[in-house]
C-alpha cells in the first residue's frame, strides 16, 4: 500500500464487496494504520455518500481502529455504469496518483467495461483487478486477456484468486522446500495419489443469479483448485518472487491433462436433492429460488488429472468440490506408496503414509504405521498432528495486500487462466452434450452412492 493509492470498487454495493473485499481492506488498514488509501465505491444505482459510508462501516465491523474509522468517514460514492465508457473516464478524471480499479462484477461486465477504455484513459500506474471466473471458456479468456493487455502490461493486471492467499496453501511451500524429509520424496516415485477437495455444508445461499449459470466445476475446480494443485505440484522456483513463482505454477498447468485423456470416465457430476443439514431442512437445488432446472447445473463436481512431467507422470490427482455436503472436508491429501518390502513377523496392514493439510482450521497431520502396543509386532495407524496457525491475514486480505502493494505473486497470470479453461474444456463439452449422467445426492449426505471413496 502507498500513501497516494485510490481504490475504486466497481460493484461496491454488491455482496462480494460487503462480505469479503471491504472487511479485507479494514483488516489491512487496521494492521498498518500508517498506510493510507482513498476509497471510492461505485454502482449503477443512486446512493448518497452518507448511505454508502453506512454500508462501509457495517462491512468494516464494530471494532475499528482510528485509521479504519477515518477511511470509512472519508470514502465517497459515485454512480457509474462500468460498461459506459464516459462514466469511467469521468470518474478517472477526478483521481490523482496511483489508481486501483477493482472490478467486483461478473466477468461479462468486466470485459465490456475494459473494452470501453483506452490506454490514454489510464495512468502509467493504474492497476486492473478482476474477480473470477476469468472468461466463460478458453476462447473468451483469451479474448479478455487480449483486451486487458492492450490497456496495461501484464504486471499491472491482477486476477484475484483468494485461495492462493490461504495460509495453508502457502504453508505447503515451507513444508516441502525447507525440509529434507519431504523435498526428495515429493514425486511419483514415492507419492501414489493426490486429492484436493473443498466440500462445504452451505447450500445455494441465495446465489442462484451467479451459481446457476456456473456450477461447481467452474466455480471451484476451474477457478480455484487447479491453482492449488499447481502450487502442490510445481518444481522448486529460484525465488518466491512474482516471476519465478508464477512461472513454476504455469508450467504445471501447461503439463496437466485429464486422466487417460478421457472426459467421460475421468469426471463426475451430481446435484443435491432435499435433505437436512445440522437439523435444518434444505430444499432440493432445483427448488431453490432463481434456479432453472433445465440448465442441469451441478452442485458437486469431481475430476481426475495427470501432470505429465518427469516428477508426476502416473500419479492421479483428483479435485473435488460440492455444496450441501453433510461432512464438509476442505483439505489436500497426499498418499504415499507402501514400503516395497515388509519384514515377516509383523501383523496387520501397512498402507502408505498419508499427509493431510486442512484448509480451515489450518492444520497438518501425518498418518504413519507404528508398532509397540500390547503386541509389539502388531502394526497400528497413528497420526502426528500440528496446528499451522491462522496466519497474520485472512486469505482475501493477503491477496488484497498484494494488489495494493503492486505484488502479483498471489494473483493468476493470464496464460495460467487460459490453461485452466483448456484443461477443463473437454469436460464442459461432454457435460453439455449429456455424455455424463447428472447424479443426485441428498443434502446432508457425503455425495452420491457408488462414487469411488476418496482418502
């Protein structure tokens, strides 16, 4: 953050700004009160400065430092339609100094807005910030990137993925690269499978306007989990700086393909029916307000991939995310291969060790085979656990800090965004053709019966 940064939020009155963006900004200013940032909120509707400031104070929360309170008091609102070029240029004319244009709006609106701009409209230090998904398919992502790069250089484009700011995802870097115990064995020679899942108990939660046109595959796997996979599977970068880190993750995505190159057998989808979660009745997805059942939108998606490099070839990497799951699990699981030879005399099984990273609460566990109980040669499973802490900043604040500091290390580079669409396009095509059934599962269950059990 610099002293002369103006943060403009297009869609400032929306849900994203209220739930995530504004609280993250308050957290940053509270931690670094000496840093100042001017905040301008925009929206299509009429709103007084006083009404906007009330919304900002509510989003900031009750316990505010003097610096945060001052920011809430000084912020202003401007009525503006980002798809109307004259609205944006009029707004930009009243800003001096470094400017961050944060598009907290759907991707189609972002693209139309950027198409109205010219490089002359933007200063030499203007940053463009976009929310996922980046485009709606591989072609539209490439088109959007071309528009953005015609306005500003790549290093001034920030494609936000708050999963890259998750402290547990960042903890993987330290565990893997700073420990000789793990660094030499982080490969197909020793790892049998990888699972990254983000199952949540939340159902639709009044998000039909966005979610019903997106679904679990795009909302989570395309937008987030492929990026997490790239962090898990990347080669050691020379540094953790923006260029080296993003080069390493982009190389993983370029080498990623569906398992066995088969979009029908390597991906599954399902949709929740009526059920109960934590004692509350949950209606079927198709009965949720705003849902169009004919879209056949999935609320649970699972796909298996292979990173075709010398390090990972032959290792199935499964990504899964679903809504209305009874036992939500948000974790990264690496299952190691069993030992090649177990001396005779031991009793019991000796499956491969398993390393788990929990994505909230942030924790790590290592499941091992040990002996020495009542029967000294009987093998038993034991788990060594460690809390990883919550990190100094929540994920959204971590990513926003990078934006305001001009550090793109935790944002998605343009080529990586296109690769994610390229990887999943065969799945999207087969699902649209109806080649893969849309299974069902009751809200509050663990998913459809008959799906392979994940570790």
